[in-house]
C-alpha cells in the first residue's frame, strides 16, 4: 500500500466505491483494469469493460423474504494525453455506467447503509469525464471535470473488498447534500488539486457543484450550476506512518440547510443553518506479510461525524480485517470480516418520537466475504451480511442476507 502515482490516472484508486458504489476496482482488485496494460508501460489509451452481477436472497427479517438480481456495467476509456496529443503529463478519462432497475435495500432489506454497493435505480449515463494535469515532477496534479469524489476521498484499499456501501464511503458523508455528494451514481462538476509534500505526506482538496445531476430527473447526466445549490468543499491529509496509511478528512457545504427541530421565530418555518459539515479519520495497515508480498493480514478502521441538527446520522464507526492467500493453492483469494455501525442523531430520534414513529439508536452490519479470482477475466465473491436493526426501524427483525457477486471484464490498450 502507499500513495498513488498521479500519472496513472483514475485507476490508482477505485473510480467509485461509495454508497451503492462499485466493488470491482476496489483496493487490490485491479486485475481487470490492469491486465490489459501489462504489455506496455505507457499505452496511449486503455479501454476497459466490466460487468458485475449480484444475486441476493434475504433469509430472515427485513422487509421481505425475497431474491433480487442487481447488475452494473462499467465502460471506461483512459487516454494518455502525452502519448496521444503531445500534452506532457496529461490524462483524459471517460466513464459510462449502466444499472438495472432492481433494488435490494429499499424493497427487501430495509437497511439504511445499503448492503450492496451497486444497488441503485436504473441509470445509464456518462458518469465521469475529466482531464488531469500532472506538474512539479509528478508531485502535484490538477483534475477538472465530472469527477467521483469517492475515487480518492474517503477511500481505503482494504475496505474496498467489502460489498456493504458503508465500507466505500462513510454514511455520515454519503447522506449529505440535497442529492448526495459527488458519488455513484451521480458525479458533479469539480476541480481537485493534490500535492505530495513529502514521500510520506499527501494533501488533496476539491470543490464540487453542491447538487450532482438533476434531482428531478435522476436518470440524466446534468450540470446545473447556481439556483442556490452552493458548493461542496472537501479536503484530506494522507500520511504513511511507517506502513500505516492514515487519513484525516473534512467536508463542508456552502448552501443553507433546514435544521430538523429549530423554528425561525421570524418566519415560523424551519430555522436554516449556513452550511453542513463533517469530519472523518481512517487508517489501514498490512499487519502480517509472511511471504514478503501482498499475502497476509490487513486491517482498516474509520470514524466519522456529521452535523446532527441537519443530518439523520450523527456518527459512524466501522472497520474490518482482510486476509489474502488464506490457502496456499489460492494465493490471490481474499477473505474478510467487517463491521459497520451507523448512529442516528439525537435530534432525528426526538423528531421521530414526536411524530409517533420512534426509531432505534443505530444500525449495525456484520459482513463475511470471500473473493476468488478464478481467471484473468472472471471473479466470484460469496457474501453474507447480518444486519441488526435494519433501517433503525424497531418493527423490523434483524436481516440475514446471502449474496453472490460475479465480475466479468476485459480491456484493450495500445
């Protein structure tokens, strides 16, 4: 593990690992995207297609005992601008995605953290389209265009193994904004600047359109600036502390938001707060490496808080373990266990109680998973999740969901 190579473009980290986000490119699972590029160090372009399918059944609790099939198609094109057009240190990136109309959490599980990170309503859209320019001998990079925040912010390699959306981006962050932050399945116009201060310290900051897409037309790719949308500001400091990758990050919206309980005496309407903010800390480390390579035990942890006067969730804590090469005959397989604990804010709980619909304090998800790379182009991943207090709804029993993910991919580069 370590810092990304700026010139490598989007695939140095997962292009989308957020709430209902992609799982196939998380962490070390870059086999599909990288296999097509191994024959040439700096191809002028790389074209990749990955199809992901999820088969889920809810065996207990939740909203219903039922089965669902989710899918996700990703088509990406990365162009080395120096090789193609003579623009030294430049990269163009385009990303189209498509999902079927089936949902799991809304109709079957009732969980608020979203058990499958490809769970969304139907969408076929241009998701990302950006240009990145490297400068200062590769230590800095500026990226401009439609950009997925979670491809770099609030993202950990080890956590990328898991299918629960909370291990892609914390739900304290993903719940924010009128239409969510700039994450799957809607990215917004953005500018991101990052700089590697030393070999062990990296800083990045970005400004995003505060409302990705068009909430009234969720299936469209749209850029609409103004209308009081404001901006989302995000920043991170990432440090390599003797093998532990630690990150401190924060976010802030510049627009106004209604507080959940406060009344404005002048208008007798909801009191508005100037902005909405949160912070998070996270870390990951390869704990053991018996063979001196990627095999062995890795662990990660994250804690985040958000403004409880505005947001439903006021804090989140999660973490897990992943072991690569558990069996000698399968050195690239990864087994993992993770916990995700999302807590309702006191203001939200008070409001729900007053409305006659009290809620539980928190929802907790326990996930067991095993990923097997069967061939260069095929991977499968059985997954089991036990969800305690799904949706923090006291009328729902704990859910036990069993899933099987498969991924088929190929790539071409020249």
